[in-house]
């Protein structure tokens, strides 16, 4: 009986670890995996985020171009080499057009967003949504930013009256929520000066992982076949977003209103019922792409509103609040930026406008430096869609293997940036030697880069300018120099406990 038990344990162990020879067969270095969990234990149980893990692996294997990893039994590859990253994101994009983040695209409404959806549906949506982010559209949105900036001044004044201490992470989240509501949906969300804003509460919920979501995603990652039978999305969030979208559609009689906002664009698409184009997945014998189409039903429309709202406020508020945190600890740089803001605005009747923001080069450099140190997305995810040989190494990976580009690790590598841990905006000055663009990827790169990058940058710079025009920021008594990372956030990065700073009125 004892021998039988030993035999059973041995067989079970071999079965559980049989896939763990994938990287050793290809001479790819990796940490020893644990049975069942692989290398994913620390992330699964909330000890470290995937960005933290990627930075550790990046620094642990400094002489490797790639590093292996196992998420459960699934092999993944962390990319350290810029040329390989370039090929994956751009040159050989046809092998890596999938992100592999969304779950149950057919069943779950929120998984049909541009950020999560895959294949032909992604390509068709991307082509049709791109016109929402032209220069003309951005300029037309700017008066809405001015309105939000004025509300930001009121919120800052109230904070100063109460001693100046405030959570700038929350303040900037309210600002970006207000702006996204105004420019995207034609709604005045009243989130900046309202502590009980329903939209801000919804935004918080989107990026707070419940115990259920932790368990379901854990099962999905360890046992994909079992996870595929589970409903991953939060049904309360899905229902709330659906109700908001349907309400706005009804107010506009399901027809474009002439506001030319994001909702109007979606209503224009819905009028066509289907959108058509060329497939990225299916080809004729001669190599020509087959026709592809996508039904623009209500679930697809709701999903685009969800990602426009969620990504629009969360990434920008993360980047702006982190930049303010850095400026609080670098008052000399802050004063230079404030002087530039004053000089530029003096040429524009002391009013923020699109052209004024474009002239604030020091502010732009500081924002870029903030995103270099702590990008909103710390990693980029891609999935191999067909057998692919990495030419720089001569190794072949199979379809389904996930590939990770460790953005934050690359952007904090001394090989590419002098004194990478220092906040030094001038490294992005025009006269400084141009960087390899794959050393700086806060908005991604290639066909699947961030579609709203310019909008995000515009609203972020406007928010920073509005704050620094009127206030100075300095550390509060409880402000940590190094912000603690929230290990449960694996897509957009977050910090634990907000970012407490002190606002003071400027003495111009």
C-alpha cells in the first residue's frame, strides 16, 4: 500500500510538472517553478504585482535577452532585448496581435472592449474608433478641459482652507473622471467637488479587486479550461455601465446628437449595424485576407464606453499624481515649471488653451519623466498566435505562449538612462540625443498601442498646469518618499493608500 501511494504521488508530480521542461528544452533561463503554481505563486496570492515580478526577473538575469516564466503550467516569456521587443510589437505583429487579457469574449460584455477583444473584432473596432482622436477632435474638446480645470481650482482652494493636506491621487482621479464624462458622454458628472459622486464611486469599484474576482482569476490562470466556464467580469459594474449607456442613447433617440463626442461616434457606428473590413486571422490560399465583419450590437457599444471611461480616468490620474509626487520632492524643478506656465499663459490672456499647453515644454518633459519612472501600465502583454522563431536567439515558441514586455524595468535600466532612479525631466529635452524609442513605451508601440495616447497626454498636461498655475505641492507629514505599490493590480498600476501631499497657494 505504501509503495502504491508513493507511486501515485510520483505520477501526480510528473503530470503536474511535465510542462515545466518547456524553457529548459530551449535553453531559456528561468527560476525553478513550483508544482501547480509554476512561478506565479507570489502574484496569485497578492505578494507582488506582475510589474514587480518583471522588474525582479529583468534585473536578476542581466545578460539574457529573454527570461522564462510559468503562470501555472503555462509558459511565458519576458523580453529584455529591445530588438526582440521591436519585432514583437511592430515588425512581426501578425504573430502577436492578441493581448490575452480579456476573458469569455462571447459571454461577457466588458470583454468586448477595444482593450480586451482580439482578432478581427479588434482590428475592425480599432479602424472605426481611430477618428475619435484626431487633432481637430482634441482641440474641440479643450473648452471642456478648461471647465474641469476651474473646478479643480475650487477643489484645491477648499483643500488649502482645510490645512492643505489632500490625496492628489484622488483629486486627479476626480478631475479625469469629470473630463471623460464631459468630452466622452456629454455628462457633467460633478465628481471633482462632490465627495459622493456616483461616477467616481463606479470608477473606484472598477479598479478594486473583490475576493470573488481574485479567486476566479486565480482559477482561470492555474486551470484555464475550468476558468473558461466561469464568469470573470463584475456583473454589478457591467449592469451599471449598461444602464448609463442605454440612458444616454435614449436621451439622444439612438441617433448622433451633433456633440461629436465619443457617444456620437458609437451611435454612428450602430446605425450601420455591421462594420466590415479585412481579416487579420483568416486568409485565402494566395495569402489575401478574407472579408471580416462585426455586429455593432449593444454589448459591443457598452464595452467601448466602459474602456473609454475606465482607461481614460485611471491611467491619466495615476500618471499626473505620480508626477506631482515627484515635483513635491523636487521643488527647484517645480518652480521652473511654474515660471514657464506663467510665461506661456501671459501670452494667452492668462487662460489655459490648447496652444498654451503645447508650448509648456518643461511641463511636458516632467510628465514624460514621471511616466518613465512609474508608467501607468508597467508591462505590455502579447500572445503568440502562430509558431514563431526569435531570430536573435534561434528558438521557436508555440501558439498560445504569452509574451511580456517589461516597460518599467526597461525604462529604469541604467544601460539606457543615466541615473535612472533620479527625477530628471531634462533627459527628454529636444537637444538631448534621441532615445531608442523602445526604451520608452508608456503608451505601448505598434498597431496595438494606446489609441487614446494623445487625449490622455492632453488632459494630463492640462490638469497639471491647472494645479501648478495656482498651487505649489510639497510633502505632507505622512507622505512616503517611495510609494508602496498595490500588488493586486496587474494591468494598470496603483499605489496603496493614495498619494498624500500638501497644497499651498502660490506667491507669484
